[in-house]
C-alpha cells in the first residue's frame, strides 16, 4: 500500500464549477500537508500548505485536513480554464516530502 | 521571485553514457533536492542535500550520484545511463528553517535514454 493515495483522474468540469481534489494517507506521523499545482511542461509550484486539522482558505482555494480520517482535500471555487493543471498532494515525513501521483484537472469554458 | 533553473529542458543520451544534470538556485537556499517523475508513480526523491558537500540518499538512489560543491548548485550524475532512467527529472530547493515543506521546483529536464 502506498503511503499517499491520490485519484489520477482526469477530472473534467465546466467553468464555474466547484472542484474537490482528495488524498488519503496511511502514516499518522505526517504533520505538514501541501498542495502543489503543475502546469504542463512545468515544475510543480506550491499552492497551499497547512499544519493542523481544519480548513485553510486562500482566495478561491480551500485546503482541508482531517487527521482522524487521514484524508485531505483541496476545494476550488468558481473554477477557471486557467486552473487546468495536475494537482499533487504532498505530506512531510521527518525530513522529506511524500507526494501523491497527482490528479489531472481540466476546466472547459 | 525564487528561481530554480535546470541546464537542459530535453536531453537524449545513449545507454552507457555518463550524464550530468545541473541545477542552480538564486535564493541562497540551504536545501536542494533531486526527484524523478514518472506516470503513475508521482515524484520520487533520488538525493537531497542540506549544505555544501553534504548529501543524503532519498528513496531511489541506485544508479545515481550527486555533487554539491557550491551552495547554489546541485548536480545529478548518472554514471552509466540505462533505458529505465528515461524520465522527467526535477530539481527543487528550500530554506532550511522551513524543514523542506516549501520547495521551489525548476522546470524539469526530460531525459530519454536510447
């Protein structure tokens, strides 16, 4: 079993939709949780990170962590075609990050 | 803006060749990392470094070595390239005090070994 599981998609939604991206994990020692966005032919860029359980909001993006269920989510409100990318969750274990495989999101006009 | 640059975007090498991938960051970050990214497997850590001349093995170091002679530069070396090393290689850097959580990535080098 992988330490971090993420549905690869692709997820295709119309512009304006609310998008929910999710990851599950098995290691209860993870304390930091991150979401990276990767556009085609580019390196990943950090979108959001959170330390504790609960919600963290940044503009149209909300990161949610449920440590009791070992489940994290990223919600995108009012999705735009420019949000089309691969979204990678990542979690910190001791001194390195463990990444999910990424979910490809396509937002069509 | 943090900038992480990688020496090549695309590289084609033959089996058995020695390959050097270079990474440079301009933000005085202590930590630097090399990953490879493959479909269905995500990002896997090859090596990382906390300081000049220091290196630590990641999850898949076999067949690779690294060099960090200057703080801003971290090189990945494939001693004898093989076809199973065909992949996208990503370099990243971070400040020491973030504990590696906020990593800044370069654009990647797509390496093909024939």
